[in-house]
C-alpha cells in the first residue's frame, strides 16, 4: 500500500492497539504472514505495532484540543476534530457521499502543520482553556449549530458548549476548525468521486477553488495526496488534472508563506 492509500484509509485498527497486548498483536501478525516469511514479518510487525502502542500511550498524556459540531440539516451534520500538541490530529464526520445516503461515517488521522497546531493551542490559552461560560447567551441569534470546545491534559479537563461566542479567540478557533472540516470533506469527496464518479471531479474541484479563494479552507496540505492521485491519472481529462495541480500549488504556496 502506498503512502497516499495509508494516509486516506480509515485507521480503524487504532482502537485494537489500545485494547490488546503487544504479544497478542504479534501473534496476529504472524498468523497472516506467509510461512516462508513468517519469522521476518513477525519481527517487522511486532516492532511497528510496539511503536504504535508507545505512540498511543504517550498521546494520552499530551494536551489535546477538541472541537465538536452538531448541526442537523447541514453537511456534515456532525463532526469532531482533535488536535494534540505534537500535531497529531484526527477527524470524524457523518457527511454524505451521495444524496441517497443516510450518512457515511468517516475517520481520518493526519498530521497538522506546526504553525496551525501552535495557533490552536495559543487560541485555546487565550480562551482560558474554555473554563466557564463562553456563549453569548443571546436568545435572538439564529442557530449555527451546537459547538463544543474541550481542552485536556494530564491534570486538566475543561469544556464549554456554545452557539455564538463574543470571545475573539473562540471565534477564531471556530473558524479554523470549520475551515479545516471543509478542506477534509473536499478531500473525502474527491477521493470518492475519483474512484466511483470521475465525471463529478471537475465540478467538485471548481467548488474547492472557489472555497479557497474565499479563504474558507485550512490545512490544504492534508488533501495533497488525493490531489496528486488525480494529477497522475492520465485517464482523466486535462482540465480536471490542471485544476488539481493548481490546488497543489496553492497548498504549497500557503505552506511556504506560513513559514515566513
């Protein structure tokens, strides 16, 4: 499996790693290896799984900021984004991939850029780590979804729910996470269309370009692998591949400007 596939496939076995011992994982790895490669495969799998177990254990002590949105009628109607202080991040949503779908659960683990993850934790600090009330309390505001921000580290666990907050850092965090969700949902749909509905790619990429021009996307580098797969697919028409290439270049320019 190539790096793009590893990046975009759901890492559903993470819960398994947290709940079973390393020896059991090693036995499972050995059982799927061909007999003539079993010894070598057992060693490689065991080392890899032990590294993941160590990563999971250490992540439990790292500070983490989580944003949850529940907004029936929107797309997606529910999603959760978690960002650890080392940049490791996860995204879960119930966005629909087709009009007839009742919801298609999606999970993605990805690495957030150091600049963006630092901004997340700086804004969390400026928001007093969501202690106390952060909602405006105004009843005459239209609902934009039930939002929850949570901060957790080895000694603290604070959380606050809101519709609209007058606190500027909370507003900025909300915009950041909503833009990040938009980016990841574009990547998810592009991957789906590339596999099942190639004729839908051009329109989806147009929408993505427009969203980026409106500054509605965040962490574009997270979807570069799927964009690269579109560029590399010679069975697609040139305008589609050219749009995908432009998005890759825009992601690169944003990443470069963030470093300066």
